C-alpha cells in the first residue's frame, strides 16, 4: 500500500501527550484520527444532504397528502359504516 507522509505542527502541550508513543504507534494514532475525522465529516455531509432533500420535497409531499385527503376520509367513513352495519346485524340477529 502506497502512503504519503505529512508534517503536522503540534503545540508543545500536544506533543508531550504523544511523545512517549513509538513512531509506529504515533503513525497509527494519526491515521486513526484522520480516518475518524473523515468518517464524521462524511456523516455530517450526508445528514445535511438528507435534510436539504427532505426540505425540498416537503411541499410536494404536502401536495400529494392533500390530494389524497378525500380518499382517506372516504375510506375511514366506509370502514366506520361497515363496522356500524356489522354491529347492527349482530344485534338484530343476535
């Protein structure tokens, strides 16, 4: 695997926290740190993209929902009517 080296300036305080690590441990530490940072940034971008998409689709979704409001009302009315008819039939035949 090909790799590149970079130089990262650290404050004395930060360097003192990692200077006890071997060079390999330091390398692994920074690789993991960069990898986690990149993963976090990707998740943040995905969330932002999803949020933007949901906001863009909100008006269309509302319009679709409003278009089918009557259908839902009619289905509810029919279901309630059927339930009432079933109860009435049970009472009459019961």
